[in-house]
């Protein structure tokens, strides 16, 4: 008995030919491209493993992770804007004080009887103007971002 041989379809009739890559090669290529991120993930996994071994009653309790996921989203959103500053090799020390002054502006205007939405917009404008002045000092005057934002934090 002979097995029938099937001819592959011609590329012109069914579309462009697809190059087959072995799964092992694509995984190795992926690991090569993402070596640093995968290394950080491995370190995190090792740390989690050590913490789970040393304190299983704490780290295997789902309530701890629920607490983390309930409390961290707002600070993560607030701090994510600093990524751009850090990527540029600068540092912003006035972030906390700008956050504080904008919260004070919101509270003061809301306590004075303003519409809460208008108070929020005004607080964001104050924070944006403070950041804009910081940016002007750093970019136009050439002052170090460390000195400028440290000085602005005493505003």
C-alpha cells in the first residue's frame, strides 16, 4: 500500500505563503527579546515563593490581595504621570506638594459652596499651572529639575 501524496497549493491561488516556525524557536526568540522583563518577573516569582514559604498564613490569604487591589489603583494613577519625567532622566520632587495644594484648593472651594465639579476643575487647573511653571523653569531657565521641583514643593 502506498500513501497518496498531496501537493501543496500554489501561493498565488490561496494567498501569500506562510513561513512555518517551530514553536521552540519562537519561544527562544521571545525570551531573547524580553530577557530583562522576564528576569524581573522571575525575581518577583522567587520572592513570592520565599514569602509564601516563610508566611503561608499571610501570603496565601486572599484578603491581603483584595486589600491591595482596593487601595492601590488611585495612587498608581497619580504616580503614573511621573513615568515620563523619570524616563527623561529628570526627577520631580514637587509631586506630593502639588497634590497637596490641589487637594486643599478643592476642599477650600467646595467648603465655600462651589459646585464640586467646578471645584475639581479649579483644583486641576491650579495643579496644571503649578506643573507648567515648573516645566518653564526647567526648560527655559535651564535650572535643574531637582532644584526647581524641590523649591516648588515649598510653595
